[in-house]
C-alpha cells in the first residue's frame, strides 16, 4: 500500500516534469530558435517564395551567413549604430549592390552637370543648428524602389516634392515611374540606373511631373504613358549643383530645402543598417541616390545628416538613415558631399 502510494507520486512527478519540459521546448524565445526556424519565420514574414528546395538551401546559407555577421557586428565594438535582420537578409552583398542602388556617376563629370558655379546660399552664415524637413511638412512618406535600380528617380522626386511644398505649401507625392518610363535619354535608363541632374533636366524639358496617384510606381521599365506625362502637377525652373566636397556648402543647401545626394551605399553595414548614427565602413564609389532632408546633433554631440532612403519604411530608422556629418574627409561620409544638387522653383 505504502509502496503503491509512493510509486504513484513518483509517476505524477515524472508526468509533471515531462509536461514542463515539453512546454519549454515548444515555446522557446526567438533568440533560441534554430537558424532553420528563423529562416522559416523570415520567409513567412517577408512572403518570400523560392522555386525549389535547391534555391531554398542556397538562400538559407546566405541568410545564415548574414545573420552571423549582423550578430557579430552588434556584439562587437560599439560603432554608434546597430544592424538588424531585414528584407535583404537572404541576398549576398553583391546581389544587393546590383539590384538596389542605381546611381551612375559620370567620369569625368560633365554633360549632366549644370556647369554652374553660382551657389545661391554661399554667403548665408545664419543657419539653424538643426533641421528636419519632415517637421515642416516638406517630405512625403518613405517609398520603396523594390528590385529596380532607379534610386536616382526617387532621389530627384523627393527633392522636387520638397521645393514644391516650400513654394506652394502643398505636399504632393510625385511620380518616379514617369521618370523611369519617359526619361530614357543618355544616362537615365530606368531600372538600370540614372542621375538626379539629368532627371531635373528632363522635368524642366517636360514642363513638370505628374502625381504618384496619376502615374503610380510599378518597379519595372515600361513604355512612357505620354498622356499621363502630359498632365504635370508640379514644376521646377532649374537645378543647381552644391559646390563639391564641401560639407559646409551642403549644410547651407540642406538648411534651405531637401537636397539630392549621391552616396556609396554598397557596403554590408549599409545593407543592414538599423539605427543610430552611421559611421561606415563605406568608400566614395557613389552608387546610390538618396535625399538629405535635414541635419542635427545627437545628445552625445555627434553631428549627422538626416537622409531619406527609398527601401521602404522597414529599413533603417523608419526608412531613414542618420549619417555622420563633418567628417575628416572633404568628400563627406560615403561621399555624401561629392554630387549634391537641388531643383529650383
Ligand atoms: C558672396 O559674396 C561674394 C563676396 O562679397 C560675392 O562676390 C558673391 O557674389 C556672393 N555670392 C552670392 C551667391 O551672393
């Protein structure tokens, strides 16, 4: 009797223990998920479809490698910014560079450049200590260029949306697709890259740009819808280049309006940037067009440029990146001061 009683207790204890063990095993926190499980979750989250098991395996290996490098970076020396797993985690850095940038720098730079020496803000000394054009209502929500290398169109359009709002007080989202489809002269090749300055030239020649709603973004090259392109919603009178390799001149320009800038965004750290003030690593091989929409200083005294990207609102700080300002090299971090320009209205 005594023995049976004891045996039952033991059995109950065993069942209880197994129950706990089982529930722990099935509800592990994300940090303890296996890499395969993390990839599965990521696939679901991003709606990724692989054509077969072979491709899935290839993508898993890339995912695993990227996650490893992201985690190593975040637990390493504090660089002032963090990386995170994002929608680019199953592609290599090489694939990323060819599909998500698209700024074609001209060597030597002429033709597309205005050739102007005049810089209207050259003598402006009284500048605000910080600027955020979003707070002034001059910046549309972050857009997503997708797998099309037409950053140049997004950069030019964001700068134009800014000057148009400053002139008319109305914030109108304008059409990148019109540039992708219709501005197909010279350097501007839709998803295969282009330049902001030649986009501004096209917009002047075309007597404006229509709205995003009228000519929505498709993310691929199509033939120009001339009817839609003939109904402009905003105009520019010209564009000017910011004196090159001079962050002070860039500051004078950004204090007055959102400015198109070209940067070297091809690095692994840029691909997975998530928050903080980006300090590199990057070079000056300009491959990406973005828009400087402000500047400021963090509470610990780090000066930064506020940059609007076109990789959706889930990349970086809600689609933005803060990049270190006033660095030791004249070109600016990632070459941000090399090829800046702005439209005039
Ligand atoms: C800036 O000042 C210089 C010297 O006074 C003058 O020559 C130049 O035209 C001024 N630039 C602008 C844009 O006003």
